C-alpha cells in the first residue's frame, strides 16, 4: 500500500486564524457605543482620562428646571443667545386692529383716539342745525352732506338739499350711528357737512367793503388769540353788533377752522375776514385809510366809557394771558381799558370784546336796547 505524502501547510498569518462559520468578527468599540445583549462586560475598568474628549458633554437645555415627568430635550437651538432679543422678520409691519404682538416682544402704546374737536378739524366738519343751515344759505362750497332720512324730508332742508346737490354737493343719507362715527359722538342733531376751506378776503377789499356799508365802520383786529372757541365767540358778537369785518395775522392766531365756524353759529356767512402777513403793516394801512386804532389793555389807561368811539376805528383785542404785544401797542392811536371793581385782574378775550363792542355801538345811537314786547304787555303769572 502506497503511503500518501503529507500535506504541507503554510505558516500562520500574524493576523490570526479566520473566524469559523457562526463566529462573529470582534468589532472595535467606539466611545458612546452601547453594550450588546449577553456581551461579556467583565473585562475590567479603564482608568479615568483627563482628556476633554473623554468627559461627558452636557446636552442643550439640560440645566433648565423641568416639570415632573419631562425628559431632557435633544433639540438644539439654531439661534444664539445674543440673537434672541433681535426683532424677527415681519415684526415691524403694522398690525390689524385687535391683533396681539408676538410673544416676548413689546410694542409702543397706540396713539390715543382723537377727540371730537381734533376729528372735526381733520375733516373740516360742520354739524348742527344752525351751522349747516347758515352754510347752505351762504356762499360757502359744501363738499359733502350727511343727513338722516327723517331730517332730509324736513321742510327746512328739503329745497336747500336739492339745490346743494344740483351744485355738485354729495348728499349721503345715513343713520344716527354713522353720524356719531363721523362727528365722534358730537351733538350733530342729525346733520353734518364737510365744507371747503375758508376763503379769506384781501385787506384792501375788506376796507372798501366796510366803507361802502357805513360812514364810521368798525373792524375787529385780533392779536395772539389761539383759542378757536374765543375767536368764534368774538366773530359771533362782532357780527351781532354790526361790525363790518375782522383782520387776522397769519402767525400766533387761530385761523378760521370748523370749530370757529361752529362757535360762530353761522355768523361767518355774513362777516368777512381778512388775513395779513404783517399785523403792524396792516395797522398802518388802516390808518392811511382813515381808521383810528384802539387797543384794549389792562391797567391805568383811558376808561372805555370815557373814550370817543364814534369815528371809523379798528378795535384790537389781545389774548387774556399775554394781551397785546408791545409792537402792536406802539402802532395803536389810543389804549383803552375796561374798569373792573372786583379782584379778578382781567377778563376773557371774548367777554372783553363783547363789552367793548357794546360801548362802541351804544355811543353811536342806541342808548338802551328795546324789547319787542314791553313788560306791561307780558301775561300775568299767578303766584301759588
């Protein structure tokens, strides 16, 4: 029997034997790998390393206090802490009424709503029976009229509304709720109108008109009165006593606004007002035209009732606080004062104007006002 030669094997590799079937190749463990099931963990312990990479790293937001049962979040914020206070995109856009600002961001408070006077000035509104009826009867251009359906068919407005509509005025029939919105809850009495800006007269035209109406005309001149209510009251009083017009400077004086028109109660439809750039120059122009300039001041001056007020004149009214400026006083021919018996040092500008105008026209013809019905004709009232 022949003997088989022995098989020669090559020397073993330095890497070791190949794994047999069913055996798994040992894997290198990485930092953070979890042990497998049934892996032998009794391989001893490594020594602690001082290297930074070997230390456990804290997760984001792990240091914040958490609610009971909450797990730490793995969410990693893409915003840095220094960027958290910056406004987000779109935060500067205007927001709708009632919309809340985004969480964590504060906005400046909204401006306070306009009161009735400010809204009235913004729209140049007239409202109420007297003011609107006077505007309809006069030459003022009305851009728009808001009126209730009940008042539109009133005999006082029916024809006038039709005439205004034919002249190009827009007429809207609205309810009281809409009128309250337009006038900001003012006492509109069922009607409101938007008027065109007031057309001021030229000073020369005003002088010519005043001289054509009277041999001794009276013009009221305003200095430093900025309150529209005072100005409207002076206009109403001056027109009622028969003055021929008014002169206003452009600066430091209220203009003819809707508030002035409302307080004047229709007097502006029959009372011309001129506006000048330089009041001192206007006073000199009036002097050259034959007017005597009387200024009202507080102090020891000529008493109102002692002055001769029967000639063509311009009556200068100043504000209650500042009075007439020194420059205006220098251009006056006479300074007059209203004597006061009480401790009150001065009067309201509109009250001072009313007293002065009454004295002017008292000296010119009517010593005392007459009643349309004497007291003897009044019915007797029984006293119970």
